[in-house]
C-alpha cells in the first residue's frame, strides 16, 4: 500500500495543530468560564509501513481519524489536499460536521 498524498496532506494539517479549543461556560456556575483541554497528537513523526501489518499500513490514517474524532463541537478542521480517497477519513469528517465541528476542505 503506497503512502497517499491525501493522507500526508491531511496529517500535515492535523499535526500542525489545526484543532481549536473553544471556551465554554460552566452550566453549574453561571459566572465561571471553563477552558476545555486541548487534544494533542503524539509527538514525533508518523510513518506507514507498506509491507507491515494492516495497522502498520494505516498508521497515519489512524492518527488522522483519531484527531478528527477528538474535535469538539464549535472547533474547526481545515484541510487542503490534492486528492482525497480515504473513506474512513471522509466518514470521520462527516460525523464531526454533524456534531457541530466546522469542517472546511
């Protein structure tokens, strides 16, 4: 399995910190504002192994989908890419949009 340009492009956007953190009011204390914890991907490079196990072949895609799943309602995901053929990533982006994440491709 070849490392696809779309997956690399998405990973570069995600790993550069595109998930924003909204500030929300704490409903139990009307005057108190709470900052949600920011999800951060693991540090360091990520690589696929084209001759490895299924998990090793999809290492970057798994990290991208994990990052999308951690996006909170009100946050934003911006993606720029040349081609897009990752069905799981598309499904995660649709689910994120449906839960209130602003998704722009």
